[in-house]
C-alpha cells in the first residue's frame, strides 16, 4: 500500500500584551477576581460603542512584519455571530474579509532523530494575521449542575495567526509554535505564556495517499502546551490512519486532547457547516495604516500608525540572535537554540562570559550541564537561580587560573546552590579544599630540595 501523507495546519490565538482590552478601557490581568474587570461594553450593555486600542494594532503590525507578512494599509472589522453564555453580545468582532496582515512565512528548526547536532530548517506559510476579541470563560460546576460565567477575559485583544497546512507531524507543529512563541516574546507583542491561556493552538489534521486530494480533516481545539500539541497531532494522525485502514471513515469534527489519557476525544461534529452570518461591523470604520510615502504632511503622528516607523524599531529576532551567539562566542549552533529556548539563559551566559577569563566554549558546558540541569531539577527559572552570574564567573575564574581543581569546583558549586551568600573563595577556605596554587608551591620546594641533594 502507498504510504499515508499527514497534513497539519495550525490556527494560533495569541493574547496581545496590552494594559487594556481591544475595544474598551478595562484592565487586562490574569487571575483577577471573577467579573472584576468588566466594562459596560464588555458586558454588551445597550448603547455602548467600541473604541479601538492603538497598542493592539501596533502589536499586530509588529508581529506581521516579523513574520514577513504584507501589511494591509486598509483592513476591515466584521461581526461573527454565534451564541454562547460567555459572549454577551452574541457576536465576536474579528477580521474575516480583510485582515491586518497576509502572506507571510515562519522558518523553524527541528532535530533529526532527536539529535541536537543534526538540525534541519523548514518554513511554514502564514496565511493571515487578524485582530479579534477574546470571549469570556465558562466554569462548569457539575456538582451543582450549573455554569458560572467570568467576563474578565471578554474583549481581551487577540492576534489569530493562521498557518497553511505545510507541516506533517507533531514535532514540526511543536517546533513552529515554539519559534512563534519566542518571536512574540522578543517583540513584546504577547507574553505568550501557554499556562495562562495567552497562547492557544487549534490543529487541523488530515491524511491522504500520494497524488490524491487532501483527506477529511479534524480540528483539535484549544491545546495549551507545546508538548501536548506534539502528542495530540501525532495521536490524531495515527488514529485517522488506523480508522481508514480498517475500512472506516473520518468525520469532519472538532476534537479535544485529553492529556491524562494521551488521546483526542470527540467534541462536536462539523458536517453541517455553521453559518456565522458574517457582516461588516457597523460601529467601526476601516482601519487605515500609513507608511513613510503615504503619510500626509499635516497629519498628527500621535493619531496614525506608521508601518515604516514600527519596522525600523523591530528588535533582533531569535534566528538573528542565534547567529550572533554562534559567531561571537564560537559555540555550537545547537547550544544557541538551548540558550534562547530558556527565558533569560542567553543573557545569563553572556553576563558570565564577560566576567570570566574562561573561554565561552567551556562556559557553555557549565551553563548547560550544571546550571540548567539544577534549575530544571528544582523547577526554577533562570531569574530564580540561587547562583548569580557574578558568583558563577568568580568560580570559573578560580578554575581557569588553576587555583582549584574541577572536582573542587563542583563541590563549591554544590555549596553555592544553598544560596547562603558566600563567595566561592570563602567556600574553598571553609571547606578546606586543596588550593592547586599551594600544591604547586609545595611541589616546587620539594623539587628544589631534591635538586640540591643531587648536586651534593
């Protein structure tokens, strides 16, 4: 039988990093008391009107530019109608017809056979990026047979990044989302913390034989972990292949990933396509953006968004940062990925390197093998490390000057983890660890005595 070809496309909702919501002045804050951050507009009281948040537009433009998109100077808002308890208006304001950014691309790297030393770079096309509101949150209380609604999240600004079906497995999907997450965090357009719902992924999965049209796809909704994304996609691919090979059919349905069971489960079928009754949003005019050429001379710069101005201020993206780390410090490319994948680790490495005489290639070993291993073992972030970059550099300087042995350095580091505020040298003296410098002097004296005896 001809092999099956899996096809994976992603829709990613990233919460925009902004102090207020997309169309209201309500504050945005994670884990605030229920319904404490709800304006009249968020609750959809009659007569309330949306006011577009400038920060959200700038974040979407910045993200579009970073993903090589074309920015539409004129984009439109639409109403997407559907009823749910946590959507008070009965519709969501989104950009269905003309989104803010289109036709981009995202390059990402993944390991071959799980070997960091063998990496391949792939590219996924970005169909579009659109601005839209988030809905509220329904909390189902099965004990009392009731549903509670929290509207704190209702109206929070989202960027929906739609990726073309260019991927073929869970590993590729996970690598693409991780790279997007790093880009969003570098730009500051989204904090993209998946544990707090700031980055949610829907995966569209289908399988087909070579030369045949794409198969019927299923959508796995609201995946909130990169690790779960890889597992959900791979499970769904295998489930569809087994279903088809056993003579079954694939339903066009929405599924959820059960992380405890490690499988996808049906939610609802999509055979009858839902009519969202899209219509132009009557309370919002077209969103007009400018560049240096089209910006009118008499226009107030505070009232417009200049695409070129944002483009000039884009920071170095993760791919550029990796290249600079490899070029500047001579480290291996795979090490540059590890440094950037852990928040704050690259900065920690550079800080240590500047303060020590040890070569960066040796420093990276201590960073990855000792520091990172300890942090992961104790579920700590780099910022929570009990060993500062100054203390680690101080220890490595003792080792580089050959004042202590590598074994002694490991013992000192073990003491530093306790976070008692002692310097490496204080620990050396306190633990009465052998200083190599003293040992050298003793050896020189002994050798001089031996030489003297031979002369006599």
